[in-house]
C-alpha cells in the first residue's frame, strides 16, 4: 500500500488511566504479557503495507521512544519513508498543542512533503488486528471525504465516547456526536480515520487558522455539519478492546483468557502483532507451581499459584503465593505466601512475603511502578 | 580498500552434517537445531562472541545452509549488524583456478584466508557450532597474550575414565602443551579439548598454507594443524575452562543438555544474572496461555504456546499446542509442535512442526539406573492417531 501513509497519536486519554500513564504515554502502556498498546496500531499499519509512519507525541515519550526505537521490529528502519517521531514544537504564545488538530498542524510538513495519496490516522487506546487495506479500499469506494472505523456494542449510555456516529446500512454517516455518553443506537468510533492527504492538509490548516484544536469536533464534525462533507463509517467485525480507563484496561486484559478474544487479536496465520524483543529465557514452572488460566510471557520463575491473571516478562512468583485476577507487569517480584486479588502491579513492583492486597473488578488496586510493598 | 583493523576475528565452523543427530539434521545444519525452548545451538557461540567484544564473525556453512542462513540474517539479534565486520555467512565459492567444497575444518579456514585478511587481525578464534556453554573469549584472549602463546586451546577437566573419548592435551605445569593425543587408549591427563582455539593469525596462516600443500593431510585442526604446530616447536597453551560445557552432537547429549536446564538450581542456568545473556532471533508470538486443566511441573515453556495438557520435566519451545489430556514427560518439544488430546510423549525429542495425533504414544518410561533410549521424531512428521513410536525409535 505505497499510496497510504500512517500517523499514530501516542498521547490520548492518559489522564483517565491514573498512575498507569502518569509516567508513560498511552501508546507505551504494557498489555498482554509482552506488548505495548502502540504495537497494535504500528503492526496493523505495517501488516497492511504502510511503510511511512509518523508518531505524534506530546510528553512523557521516553518510554515510547525506548520501546519503538528505529522501528526495526516492524521493518520500518528504512532509507525512504520509515518511521518519524513528530515531537511537539512549543508554539510561542500558547506552548504545547492543545488537541490532535494542533498536533497535526505542528507536523504539517510531514504531510506536505509526503508522496502518498491517503492518510490513516490512529489513536493507540483501541486494540484490534485489522487489515487497513480493506478500510482504505472501503473509503475509496464510498467516495467519502472521511472514513471512521466504528464498532457495534460499545456505546451504552454510560461510557463517554470521543466520537459516536449513526450510520445507514451503506455506512453513510447520518449523525455525529463528540465527547458524548452515546446510547446503544450509536456506533463507537475506534479512533482510526482515513482521508486523502490533501484533504487532511486543507482541513487542518483552515481549522487551526480559526484557532480550533479538537480533531473530532473541529475537523470531522465541522466538515460534516458545516461543510456538507460525506463521512463514511467502516464497521469493524473483529475483536476491538477499548482501553480508555483503568477498569477497562483491567477487564480487557483478562479478556485475553477467552480464546475467541485471544485468537482474534493474535491470529497465527497473518496479522502478526510485533513488539520489541527482550532476550528472556523461557518461563520456568516449579514443581509446586499451579498456573490456572493465565497468560504467561517469557522469563518468569513460577513457584506459587496464579489464577486468571496476566504475567508479564520476568515475573517472579514465590512459593505459596496466590495471585488471582491480577495483572502483573514486567519484572515484578511476589514474595512467598503473598496474596493478590484484582490488583494491577506496574513494572518492577516488589510485594513482600505474606503481604495481602485486594481490589475489585470495577476498581482494581494499582501499585505504582517500582513500589515496594 | 583500506579497512579498519580488527584485533580478533572469530570463525565459526558450521558446515558439518551432524549425522549423529539423525533425522533432526536431515534438512538442516546442526548449528540450526533448536535448543532450550527458544534458542538454536549457534546462539551460544554467537552470543559468547558478542558478549566477549568480538564483533567480526565468519560463519562457515556448507551442509543444508538455507535455514541457518535465514536464521542468521543480518545478525541483528546478536547485535552483529555492523557496518564494518559483523556477522557474515561464508559458503564455499567458485574461484578462477581451483573450486572445491570445504574438505576439512582447516581447509574451510584456508579457503577463507582472503576474508580474514580484510580485517588484518592479530588473532583468529576458531569455534564450533555444536557446543552449549557460556564463555568469555576475551579472558581466554588475555591469557593467550599473557603467555605469549602461538595457539591457545580451551580445555576442561573430564573424569579419567572418560578421557579416552576426547582429544587430550598433555601439559607442563605452566600450562604449555607438550603433547596432543586424539582419543588415547591410556590417557595421561584429563584436559579435554573443547574445540575452541585462539591462534596468532600470522602463524595459523603459514600452517594453513603448508597443510594445504600436503596431499596426504586430512585438513583438520585436531589431526593436522595442532600436531604440526607442536612438532615445529611453537608455543601452545591450554586454557582451563570451569563452567558448563556440553557437546550436543548426539541424540542423548542433546536430550541431556535440555534436561540440564530444568530444576530450581539447574546445572546450566540460562537466566543466571551474573552470566551473559544468550541472544536468539525472536519470532513475534503472543505470550503463552496456560489453561486451568493443565499441570506444569518442573518445565520450561517458551512464548506462543497454548497448554491444556500435563507437562512434567520437559522443555516446550515457541508456538506449541499441548491439548487437553495429553501427557509430556522428560521430553524436548521443538517449536510449533501440536500434541493432540490424549497423546503421550515420554523420553523423546519431537522436531519442529510435528503433529502427534490423538492417542498416539511416543517413547516410554525407564526405571532408575536404566539406560534411557530417546525416541526422536524428525521435523514436520505427523504421527497418526493411536500409533505407537517405541522407546529409542527414530522417525
């Protein structure tokens, strides 16, 4: 797909994930034992043949740059095209950009100098494995100015959506709502958009000239409502996980225990999700270990019990420790006889022997990176 | 062209067929045989090179090189994708005068004299692609320099009753070698050669050329070059190595070496924090899923697996599926194997991409002290449902 370029927004919703995104971008939030959220957006693009990708960052992006690096795991370390980090320009009078629209304007040269006809824009909060070729082809066939990827069954009247749309059977959007707790009649936007590059440049430039900054409201909805633009909704049929709050992140992590979700995200035959390699040894299961329905990455030493949990790379689980419905990130150490339930341990947390921690499914207990309990 | 000089170039002999590994090396070179759940044998010497600061490695290939070539690629997993040096695969090639296959280990290096000369090295390190160990070659090189040696050979102490199976270096008190005996009937010492040599390049070059001119020579380091060096009065030293080392050239030693990774204090600790990391080409596979109905005792499981069955004292590699009710004991399961419901695998090595169908039985159990004969299933084989593969049988 040499006619399409990609852009990924690394900083979205970071305030709603509390301590988990306090010192990292949404894009670098660890997920599923060995991944970061951005691995999905990046792999979707490269699996679809997109070879020119910009990553828009705002702050706390060290962990992101450390993870993605030159993009070599995605074969993006190219002479031409490849990966570009679009870090913010401080804009004199108003400092950093306020919204995605201003961020795109900061990076406008990236788009002006590009050669591709189409742009796929993606957030990093929604995890899915999608063939973007199909989405772009659908966009072209629809004759629309903007295509949004949408998912059924997400809007429930309670969850606030960045953008929700109503669409007819052909995908023609008939209503758009922004930052709204839309009811079931709306389709939830997955934060993935397709438009022509020249259209994007024109709309961004004109919107910023009017001091607008909100991408969904001031570009997509404005064009739809005020300029009569045609907006097309692409209904995604596969697994889509919206990790927009701590509770959602927690519940969506445990959804990996469901084979349909697991195989939907990690299809063995194609759509591989790539990530950065850490040369860990295979995980060791001790004689007394009991691991029931868990996702386990490499490099773990498991002597205790774990049930319905996700164990990231390099976790140590002491003898007689009991971990239930918890997310244990990279290199955590859980002491002998410790008991955890509904807990998220960020990286490098140490739980002392015999300690007991308990959260609930709606309010999982989050322990900050590097804490010693 | 004027190249930057390298102090030491490593030459890794990876061209052997490894026929004692039977079906496991039918379509692949021995160094590319999977090991320890996510590694291949060649990862060990390659990682040792990088961890010892050697950044120029020639890999001499000849037998079934395709899989090995792809695995090595540009050397990036071992940080050997360098603009100068790095890893280079060296197959035999046609020349204007005489073209031939690698006739022996020494001939393989002889044919690549032009490669080595490009880096103008002081020393050349010769390695084999069939040993499992972690070693700091830099320490060996320092020893070589301190002794003012022409050739230093890494040795390890073996029990005297086993010494007649090895090449034995008989040394003086200062570590200098006065005699080399290949598989001696009556061994005088217990210093077994590990097949790891450091040569002063100028000396080696001279002897390689001389050896090539001798039509009776079998062009082998152990048989020809080392004896010739000794005879001519060059200084040879033995460098004693203390750590774990295993030649995995046979089915039983390959199986044993895998088993020695297991336990809370394994004989060979891959994750040993003080030791150096072993690098491998990683395939993008999701983390493993371990089901409630499974039971895992004293085993290593790599990523990309789905485990529903029972595993005891085994190594399970990337991308394996062990179905419900299957039993795997005392076995090595190589990458992307499917063991179907109710199948039983005991004391076996199952090659890559195999399928052990429902109810099939591979291998058997052995009492304590009884000699274990290992069953082997070659790469990509499908064992039909309810079929039995006898202990020690090779498919």
